C-alpha cells in the first residue's frame, strides 16, 4: 500500500513541542503510533498470545524475582481482570499477616438461667465466631463428633431437661451470607454456600438420586445430612449420558430448592450437592434432635439469633460456658483453602478480618465490606497499589472481582521476603503436578514439584498465581486470562507450555 507523504504545516503555537507535533502529524496521516520504549515480546510469550483461543481475550502476566523484585517478564500487567479463585491468595495472605499462623476459631456451648435437680430452667446456646471447620469434610471429621461432644458436656453438667430451647448465636457476622455480586447460578450450589457466624458440614448437603429409563424424572432417595425443613422441586430429566449437568438453585434462608438439568439414566446412586440455606438454624435443629435422641428433653422450639432478634425476642442475659472447642490453626486452614479451593473457608477468613474494622460514626457496612476494607488498608500501608484491587468476597466467586498481575506479584514478593510469613505462606500453596487443584498440571515436566500455584477458573476465565522455584531462585508469577475461547483443559495446556518456555 503506497502512502503519499504530504507536508503538514503546524501552527506556531506547536513550535518546540516536537513529540506533540509528531503525534499530531501521525494522527492526521492515519499512521500507527509506536513509542520508543516499546520492546519486542519474548518469543514464548509471543507464541502464547498468538494462540487462536486468545483471539479477543484479555491477558495479564508478570514474573518477578522475589529477592530484590527484579522484573523478568511483563505483559499488560496493569490490566484489571477477574482472578476467580486466585483471589483467595490475597485473602489468605492478609489473614496470615493480620491474624497470625496460630490463630484459631472458638465455638462455645453456653446456657442461661439456672440448673436445679437436672433441669435447666433456661436456654442452651451454640455461639459461633465464624469457624468454617465444624464437622468439615476437609478435616475428615466423624459426622456427629461435635454434637456428641456438646451433648456430653450437657450431661456432665447434670442436665436432663431444658425448659427453654436450643439457640444458635451467629451474631458475630451479619445475615449477608453470600455476596451480592454472586451470579444466580451460584445460589443454591454447594460451592456457593454462604458463610455465617455458625457453619457446619461445610454448609453442604448431599442429595442421592435413583434413575430409570431416559426421559423420566429421577427419584430422590435420601439427603445427608437430613434436611427436614427443605422442600425440593424436582425438574430433572434422565438421558443416555455418562455425567450429570445439573443445577440446584435457591436463595439463602429459603426452604425451597429447585433441581434443573440432566442426569444419566438407569443409575441407582447419583450424588448431587447443594448448600444448607440457613446453617445457623440448621445447627439449632440438628443439635436439638441429637439431644432428644440421647435422652435429654427440650421443651422449646429451636431458633437462632436472626429470627429472635428480628422479632424482638433476643434474650440479653448472662450466660455460662459449658464447653469451648477450637478450630485447627490458621496455617492449616490456609492449606485447605488453597488445596481444595474452599470458598467457605476463604469467605469466613475475609469476614473474620472485618472484625478488626473500626467503622466511622453511623457507618453501616456488611461483614464482607468490612473485611475488604481491612485488606485494602493493610496492603496500602505496605506500599502496594490497591487502586487495582476490587474485592467483593474472599473466595473469588464474584465475577466483579478485579485485580492486576502486578498487584498479585507485588503481594507474592512481599510475602516471600518476610521471614515471619514466607515459609508458612509458601507451603500453603499446592505443588504443581503433585497435589491440590494443580495436581495434574505440569506433571512429568521439569517444573513438577517446583511450582507452587493457586489456580482459578470460571466460565472463560483461567488464572494462576504463586511461585516457581528454579536453579536456586524463587520467582513470583501471576497469569490472568479472561474471555478466552475453547476448553479449559486446552487453555491449561497452553499455560503449561508457556511456563515451561519461560523457565
């Protein structure tokens, strides 16, 4: 294509502004603008960006040496993108720095009133501080280990009858169990379980189905744990498929759940998982039934702080402690959060951090927002640019969450260079090709076991953040990819190829 050069006369007012004049000329001629500082892309990164799946996609990447912070690779590192579960690394780093690796949640069984002749003339309370680990499957807990411990404490106190009721006290957090930014398809799902002042069984239940021929509606055989207050509207259909594609939908505190999608035909045991819509009230009912089964009479109906306070019936009276239980140490919770990509654990940690927030006069904030502000303040005071950090939860489930590769790398460098955090934080991240959600990534390659990464994915989002250890050096790595096309597994393979080429 021939370009005819024309002499362009600039007004005198532009004399002496050479770079401005050049831009003005190029824009008039319709020629592309190139800055002298623009450097060619490294060949591995150029090959990666030319993948057909990345046409129209957004990519942000940065690699830094943790010792000294020297930048090795960068591409659009200030682009704000959805990080999915990689956001958990921000939540966990903040929790480790602000709470300490030995922090433990407490849960207490208390009572009010008086105990006389085996009768408690008062209420029994289960007071939670947000512990996500109560009878958690991540800890391989025996199903009824906690109710059994509480019941033993009641019997040890000599209580055989309770004139009041079992009350769950979840008041440490507000009632906004799920983020307002989560999508409708997350509501009711097991991975979209809300986080509350009292949590149990990972706030999940398992629904077991039996199916017959194609085109039929499967029958629900049982629910574990039993959910007698929950009504299931079953719109599932069977088909000649090998795997299910189902949704369990519903909203917090609602006793109705809707089942949509397709399940395999002619199966005797299909397992679906959903969220417990009101974990605190569930705890009260579940413990009440356990007490009765073990010979302790309870006269009142189980309830919780949310219900009693809304009706003006919350008893503000002195309580006495029967027993207190403790969660594993925070360093263990971080490992579970990263290895299993546990949304409940991450959101509970965020809200726990919110307990350190000092609100201004008449300021009303959700438990989520308090935690977000504490995290933002902490990293801003450490010199990180938090203008690029947009958090609406601690788990990364909200697609509105945004962060840059630069911010993540700066955070990873900070954590790696603080001796009080570095080892615990590094070990909390799973080794690629070995364990956790990255156990199949880079397997059999030169980086197997040498990369510690948190993965994050949702629809058309694939992200990684963490560290690579190579030739005695440690590198902070952040790769954020949004709006790619094709399969997640193929994009993961492309990222593996990129990492192996860069290192």
